[in-house]
């Protein structure tokens, strides 16, 4: 049983990167083997059909697709930009669906997100849910939201809530 945890911000002090680590810490203490995917590895040229015709799918996206295929469950930790999914994450997902085999088909996907605002990336997760369902993954109904995110709120995020969230799709 392997849990792949993706985060959608490669910023050094990313709150979502910190939330990714907090989720992994609790998951590992609960006996789950985790793979924290480096967000910088999601970085790819903005999808363009001409680029694809000339260069194919970028090699880092092919590696990402392998990690998705190898995982039994995937947590996506998304920031929220203007109420939606940030381009780093959306673009990487779009690229993965250009491969001959869409790696998301039939995968259990759990959505988490952190933001300094009161909505805690809920609107981003709602949009991402629609995208992930469209590419044929199974999106778990319970989201893990960290509102008013800071180093403190993330470090103290309730472990039992994370464990309950992670049970989805077991
Ligand atoms: C272009 C842009 C749009 C944003 N829109 C929202 C928003 O709609 N809701 C929200 O809660 N935060 C919004 N934010 C603030 C982000 O939640 C905040 O920058 C957060 O720290 C980004 O995630 P990260 O720390 O993981 O990089 C926005 C930030 C940017 C740069």
C-alpha cells in the first residue's frame, strides 16, 4: 500500500508543501508508506499542441505518471488561486492525460488544501474534484482543509482528522 502525496506549490515556504509534510508525518505514524512528490518536479511548459508534436510529453511528466500508476492512493494538496486550481498543478495534470495511458483511471484520489484565508482552499478543491472526476479517478468525498494556514496551524493540525481523511478508499 503506497500513498503518493503531491503538493501544488514549489515555493520554498509553501504552506501546501508544509501541509504535505504534516499529512505524511501522520500517515507514516499510522503505518502508511508515503512518497512525497517534489512539487518542482511538476514544472512543465504550459501545454501547447505544437510543443507536444515537436517534443512529446516532457520526461518529468512521464515520471510523474509512473509514480501515479505505482501508487495505490494519491493525495493532492492544492493551493487556491482566484478560487481555483493553480497553473503548476493543472498544467501537470493536463500533460499526464496526453500519455497513451491516462494514469489516473480508477485511482483513489483524496483532496487537501491550505490557504491563509478562511476558506482553506475549499473552492480550489471543489474545482479540482471536477477535473479529477473528468479524467476518471475516484475522488473521495471528504476534503482536508487547513484555513488560516500558518506554520503553527499546520504543525498542530489534528492528527485524528488526518487519519480519518486518509482512511477514505482503504
Ligand atoms: C494569484 C493568486 C491568487 C490567489 N487567490 C486566492 C484565493 O482565491 N483564495 C485564497 O484563499 N488564497 C488566495 N491566494 C493566496 C494563497 O492562498 C497564498 O499565496 C498561499 O500561500 C499559496 O499557497 P502556497 O503557500 O502553498 O504557495 C492567492 C495567491 C495568488 C498568488
